[in-house]
C-alpha cells in the first residue's frame, strides 16, 4: 500500500514538472524581442545578430518586412509631446513615429489614422522614459500592427523592452537598437 502512495505522489510531481516546463516554453516562445545593430541597417540582407535570442530562419520574412517598412518612403504619422506634428503621404499611414515615450497617451484617443499602421517606432532618450509603460490593452485600432521598433539612446536590454511594452499581440515582433546620440 505504501508503494502505491509513493508511486502516486511521484506521478503528480513528474506531471507538475512537465506542466511547469511547458509553461516556461510557451512564455519564452511568445517573447519576440530582438536586438538590432547598426550593421543590420547597413546590410539588411544579412542575418540579424542578437544577444538575447536566436533569430531563426522562419523569421527572415519578418526581418525583411521590417526593413522594407523602415527604409522605404511610406506614409507616416509623426507624434511629439502628445501632438500629431505631421502626416505624410496620400493614403492611410503605415508608420507611426514617436519622438519620446511621453506621447503614448495620444493613442488612447479614438484615432482612425492608426488603423492601417504596420510599424510603430518609439525613440527613448533616457532611462526614465522606459518607466512610461506602453500597455496595449488600453489601446484600440492597431489591427495591422506587425512591428515595433524602439531606439534607445542609452544602454537597454531585451528585459527592459519587455517591461516597457505590455500586453502586445504575440504576432507583433519587437526590435530594439541601442544608439549613442550624436
């Protein structure tokens, strides 16, 4: 009888272990944060070098789509200090550019300009700006968002970016780059 009780409790421990392992695998796979380097922009056809994760071959199309939007002349919305400064192009904008994280509150307003946006870029000028969390659960209208690009003018990590961007659709790929302002 004692052997049956030991076997049953061991079975539950093993099952619990595999459940925890599965949960950690799922959460690791849902994190789509990749670091870019200056060389990636100079040679967009080369593989993306990452320090925090491996950029696997199935994501080559994601990388190419990002660089096509980032480098091309696409209709763009420019936002600074909670005001739309400029909208370029004759069709619905595909890119939304923020000059700082203090302007993110403008997205909580009902704004039809962002419905077609595929790329959101945010420039973070200092470490304090990373504390202005960007929570997608309170924003409507980013139905076509594919990429988020964050340019840090200070040393930031994938963990910093993951704590800055909250509740984003797992299909959205987040790129970030550390750059030194001139």
